[in-house]
């Protein structure tokens, strides 16, 4: 947002699919932030934190008489069956010049039972996500990230898939995630390093995720 966002402050922001509100504190540094979350657990956590000005509990698309300078959907669009309708709703609820920030999981060929367990409808390439956007969005950036973790993640996904075939019904549909504090800290450090490179203009040619920044140009 520092690179692409509207220059004025404070901003009007909305996060759709806000989860338990883990991103709202950072977004609130830029202005007034609203949240959209359909899960009761997430709604409870967001309400308790008190960071969001307004909490919307309906699924996209829903009736809303408000526009925003920034709308974020971070690992959300893959959960929505009609992704194009959701993306049109997002476009229509941006102010002219406002930006949409999204992340989605990359590569349809990586789609597995793990995605189904997470209630994903699809994975994307950078090109397919760009194609799903309304034509009147101006795409500022659409590329991959999580490049450094890509080889390890693909390898572990292959091992996990093989284990599920060899032991059907005895291996969880969800691929295990690192649970130790050391592993989590290492992953965070790797991601921060990659974010710094992207902020300097580098656009990885592959990665576990796609990020997109698009701007509404029409009134």
C-alpha cells in the first residue's frame, strides 16, 4: 500500500475474509478499517479485539452502500465458488483510484485433498487470476511469491500425497504445518526477506502464491 496506495491519509479500508482479524492492526495504521468475516469464530475474535470500525458477516457479494480506498482479500478468493462475481463486487466497492490487494494459492497442478480440506475451489496462475479480474481494473502488479519455500513445499506435498495413497484413511487430508516456534520463526524470516525483495521491484517467476495489486480507474 505504501507503493501503490492512494496518497491521501487517512484511508478507508476493508478486509474481506478477515479471519480472526490478524491483519486488521496493520491495516488500521493507514486509516479506518472495516472487516468482513462469515465464520462465527472469526467474528467473535474481531469483535473482541475492537480494531474494526464495522464488521460485516455476509458472504460476498452483499448489499453495501459504501466505497473504500483499499480492499484486501488475502487468501480468500479461492474459497469463493463464483470468484468473478466476488471480484466484480470488490471493484464496484472501490473509490476511483482505489486499490485491491489480493493473495491466492498458486498452480492448479498443486490442487489436492489438502485444498479440499481447506474448502478451496481452485488454485491460480498469475495469468488466470489476472484474467478473472473485471476488465476495467488496471493491474499494477500480478506475480508470484513464496519462491524460496517452493521446492521444499512441492517436495513435502509429494511425500504427503504418496503417504495418503499408501495409507488411505490413515493420513490426514490436511498437510501438516510446522508447529515449533523455531520453524515458524524461520519461515517468517524467509517470507520477510522475500517481501523486501518484491518491495524493491523484483517479481519472482514462480512461487507457492500469487499476489496482485489492481486499481479501479473508472468512476
